C-alpha cells in the first residue's frame, strides 16, 4: 500500500492519498481545472502505475467540514 500511495503522490495535481476501509482503497484526492484534465491524469498517469487495476472517479462539488480539510477539498466555487 505504501508503494501505491507514494507513486500517486508523485503525480502533479494529487493533493493526498488516504487508506480507507472498504472496496475503494486507496482514495486519491486530486485537484484539476476541468474534466479533460481529470481524464488526462487518469489515462496518462494513474492507469500506468504498477498495482493499479481500475479507477472510480467521484467529483466533489462543495466541501462541508469544520476541520482543515475544507480548504484542501473546496474548489472555491
């Protein structure tokens, strides 16, 4: 897991990697300007990483948090 997390963190635009319980592990948090940039990141960077079999994209429209995560996840819209 540490090798996968480290390789994700080397990709420009990746702001964090979280190990979580459940089917989706790890969760990689990225900041991109638009859906074309997200698609390019997945196609050209993430799917080429060793150990990654598939991806699932979840898009955050707004972050609701009382903690320090809000500035990291919010797009400022």
